[in-house]
C-alpha cells in the first residue's frame, strides 16, 4: 500500500487543492491531508476550523485521511507512514521554492516529493486569492468547494 502526504495551510481549502487530492488518488492507495501551522503566517481560520473545512470538502472521497499537523512536515510524514510527499505547484515561482525543499526532505528524511502541476484553468486559484477576494466582499464560490461556503459566510 502506498501512502502519500499532502500538507498545507488550507486557509481555506480551494478547488485547486481538491484537484490535487483527486489526481494523487490515481496513483496512491491512501492520501493523508495534513493541515499545518506556520508561525510566520497569519490565518483567517484557526487550525481546528481549517481541519473541519478540509474534512467537509473531502467528505466521501475514498482513500483520504485528514489530520492536524502541529509540527514539522517530515515528522508528520513519518507518523502517517507516508512514502512520498505531494506538493501542488501553480507557477515557476512555486516550482523554484519546492524543488530545494524536496531535496532537503530527501536528504534529511529519506522521503521523495512529487510535484503536481496545476491544471491551467486552476493556476490562478489560491487560498491567498480567496482571502483577498473575501476581504473585498466578492464572491469566491467558483474557487472553493461548495461544502465550505457556509464556513466562509459565517466566519470570513
């Protein structure tokens, strides 16, 4: 059985994240989606709420397990029994950031990283864009799973 780890802030989860999940499930048996905390970031939603949103967005998707990631990515990967780490990349800048990270993950943790390029039509979708649009009072429903819209309306 192949297990992969897909970690992120998911503040909030987007249709781009969901697309990565469904595509990765085509080549792994289990995908652990880890909702992390980066002390350098300010979040719109706290970690428990983000975990809840990810669970709701992925409800009914076979082969997915959602976890809270309180610490380091490699520690979470080990705990999850993941053989690979999955990262979505939208742009060349994302790629340039993720490649050195993947080298470190391999060197330190002995775990490979698979980069999943965004579909062209999803390359502009990001949590940052969603938060910015929400701040302007604009409709974000085309960028997020329908299941999380109540969270965004009530807490955004």
